[in-house]
C-alpha cells in the first residue's frame, strides 16, 4: 500500500520527536534556545504540520544531525513519499 503525503509528514514528525528525545532536549528547551514554539513543535511531531526546509535545518542543528536524516526511518530506509 502506497503512503500518502500525509503519512510522509507523520513519519517526519515521528523522526523529529525521536531525535529530540534522543538528544535529551525538551519542548520547553527547544522553545527557549531555538525559538520554536512548543505548540508548533507539537504540531510537527504529530504530523499535523509540515516543516519548512529552514525549520528542518534548525532542528537538525539542535539535534546534531543532518537534515536528510529526517527522511529515513529507524532502520535507515528512506521514507516513501509517493
């Protein structure tokens, strides 16, 4: 079964949450240090909002990863988007 754009967005959101938790950074700390509101971050992590490239870049910097890592699942497989 093919994934829809929505599924892709949800998977990216899961990765944002996973990397944030692995980095030990709270949503409150993200808000303070990186000026990303907790409300916005919550929407990103739940897949209700699609992050811009600039937001992905900022998040990747905060988590010490590359932006491309948001597009791969835990096993390192690319998240299908079509």
